[in-house]
């Protein structure tokens, strides 16, 4: 149970106890001025008032206790209308949870006891009529409170539903925008890059066919065209896949090995399914770290470590490339996006050159309420 819930329960219990104390104090004080009350009368008042502290858990039981003790007090001491306060409060709380019939019956029992003290006395009849009006108000206000609470719950539910609908609409618009961007990139860049790559390849082929030395700039253009095409395709794939990774870190490692990168994967702790948001974050962090290693670490060896703890999961990707601790690289879009993703999940990210050479990426993600 969270601290907020505990505090809320404690406040409710305090409010219920305060209601019982206030009602009991009013009735006891009024009884003290009558001068004819006995210890039995005070005990009945205290018992009927104290029962009000439990009206949330057992409203009908509280109504029965308050009515029985109130009727007994009336028959024994013949008090005034103020003595009906415990019954009045119990009727209101019972009516608020839907027991209006029982509440009305309890009021009838108390009124019968009140009138039975002196049926021929006109003043008693007037007081009984006053009490009947009070009891009617207690039942009506209980019903009104019940309807108001139902209205509030319905309004809150509608607000939550509207918020969910807005979120779904926003996600749908975001997906449509990603597809539009993907189409624009495909139509505008894919053709141009393909032409550059094709022309460079033809030029290299003709130069070699004529036995001429291929200019380094031409080879660089051909290589850059191929790399640009691969990156563009990867970007288009991400834009079209609407976030689900469709793979695991182990699959990323296998792909990196197939592409010629020397990668080792180590998993420690109890490996288990992760919430969707956290699972995507782990995948993207490993993906970006391996991409950076392939681009900047040359033929270096790469170690990928996944450590599952009780409260978090740690991702570490180290390479023994040429990164220099004295000249840390400027964070690019990839590292910046990685940091934003980790921060959004409440985790920590540490990136930079290793003292012994190479580059290190370490992300710690909490296993909290993500998903």
C-alpha cells in the first residue's frame, strides 16, 4: 500500500472518529443540563455516538446500534430532540450508501419511542413532528449525497475516457506523420542517393576496365553512397514500424556479427520479460551503441552486458576502439536521443571514452511502473 493511500485512510478514520466525538459531546452536554440523567443514560449516549466512527465499514450495524441505544435513552430519560443526533447521523450515512428503507424504518422506531414517553402531551407531539422533519431531511440529503458522488465518479470516468481518446488520437496522428515523413524521404532521397551510388559505381568499373587507377575521391563517393543508402533504409524502417522493436538485444548482436563486428553478449541475473516501454528502451540503447561502435571503433571488439537486478536493469556496451579520454567526442543525435529515452524512464546514462581506450555506454533503467 502506497504512502498516499495510507495517509488517505488515516484521514478518513480521523474524520469518522471526529464525527463520533462531536455528536457524543453535543448530546452529553445537553443531557448534563437536564439534571436527571444517570450513568446508564450516559453509557447509552456514548455507545450510540461511538458507533458512528464505524459507519463506513458497517452502516446498517451502526444504524441499528444508534437506534437501539437512542430509543432506550428516550424511554428511560425522556430527553429533548438533541438526543436524536446519533440516530440522525446514522440515518444520513445509511441512506447515502443506498439503505434509505432501513434509514426510514430506524427513524420510525425512534419516533415511536419518543412519542411513547407521553402520547397525550402536545409538546411531545410537536417535538416528534420536528424530529420527523429532521429524519426526512437526513434521508433526502443522504440520497442527494449518493447521487452527487455517483455524478462525480461518472464525470471522472468521462474525463479519463476523454484523456485516453486524446492520447490515442495523438498517437494516431504521430503514426500518420511518421508515415508521411517516410514517404517523403523515400521519394526525395532514395532516388537521388541511388543515382549517386550508381554513377560512382559505373565510374569505378570503367576506370578499372581501362586499367586506370581509381581516384580515392571516387571510391569515397561510392562508399559514402552505400552507407547513406543503408542508413536511410534503417531510418525508414524505424519510421514505419511504430516503435515495436521486433527483436531482442541477442538478435542485434547476431546481426552485428553477421556484418563483421566482433561482439560478445553476457547476461547476468534473472532474465525476465520487461514492460513494453522498458523493453524498447533496452533494444534501442543496444542498437545505437552497436551502430556507434561499427561506425567509429573500426575493427574493435565489443562487449555487450545485460544485468538484471531486483529493481533495475543495466545495459553496458564497451569497445576497445580508438576513442581517446583526452579528446571526448561531441554527443551526436544518437547519444542525445539515447539520453532522452533513459531520462524519460527515470534512469541514468553514462557515456564517454574509457581510460584504457575505447568507448563505453552504460545505462541503468529502473524496473518501476513503466509500460
